[in-house]
């Protein structure tokens, strides 16, 4: 598959390591448990993205940091998926840099995904890939916490990345406002949720238990088998600890 004929789908990820991964989940988790959960998230998402990319003639990547820990990805990323190093800077600079690098490689559009939504439906990613192939169009999937977990780009748009208050509930709202001001054709995809603190971890456990999600649409969550198994194990550990 020639890069110029494809959209790139890239998962933005920190290489899971205790003390650096999912730190807002400590407590109730230990640093080792949080890192294991981050690894399960990444493995499930990367596998799903690779399968989707093969089906729709796209190209799958993991955009990772730090560069020195790339060897850890060998056990988490499916064979054949591309790797790209995130540049230095805040999240906006890293996202813009990854998008620019993938377009430099010849891709006609880029979809950037977070690594914090292990059950994100493939249908949302597929819609994002279709949007990324349209010149002049940007698509965003908002998250329950006020950020976004999917961004589809026809090219890097500085207005969407520069001086953004990342990791706050204002990101999606400000992205909409900046897109309107810059005349960018922004379309909204169905939303989902990130797992980055104890309440959202509880929401993930409830989803796995069959509870409906407070999202306003009926898309089913993806089957994240590694994450599901680990969440069940961790819930037993946490529960046994509270019972002592």
C-alpha cells in the first residue's frame, strides 16, 4: 500500500512504565498495576487499529514517547504496525509534530487517537478516517471529561494545537471555537470516554459488567479482551484490600 493513497491512523501513547503511566489512578492502583493497565489499553487499541487499517486500506501507527523505551513496544504492538517517535514539547506540539511527520511520509490525512479509551468503537475511528481523507475537513470525537480522544486532520492546523490548556475540561470547547474562528470545517463524531482516574475506571468496569454508558448514542464498546481481564483481576485486588 502506497502511503500517498492512504490515511494514517496513529495511537498517541506513552510507553507504559511504573510511575509514569496512569498516575492519576494511584490510588486505588499501585504504580505497577497502573502501568499494567496502560499496557493492556495500548495492546488492545493497537490491535484494533491495525485490523481496521487493513480493512479500510489505511496505515496504522503507534506514536510513542520516550524514544529510549521503544523496545517495550515489541510485546504490545502487532507486527507490521508502524512506529513514530513523538517530538518534544507539550501535547499540542507532539500531536502536530506526529501529524506533520506522517504527512511528510506521504499520507493524505491523519487520525490521532488517545491511548486512554480502550473500548472506543472502531466505527468512530472509521468515520474519522473517512473525514481525514477530505481536503479542508477536521473531525473530533469529544470525551466525557471535556477533552477529545480522536482528531482527524487533512493537515496540521496550528490554531488547534498552539497554547491549548491540555488535560482540562475546556479542550473540546476551545477546539470548536478555534476551528470556527479559523474557518475550519470541523465535524463532530460520536463521543466516548477516557479512563484516567478512579471514577472513569469504575465506569469502564461498569461497561464491562453490561451497564449502559451515559453517552447519548447506542454505539457498543469494542471488545478489549486484555483490558477486560485485567480490570476484573484488579477489581478483585482492590476489593480484597478494602475488606481487610
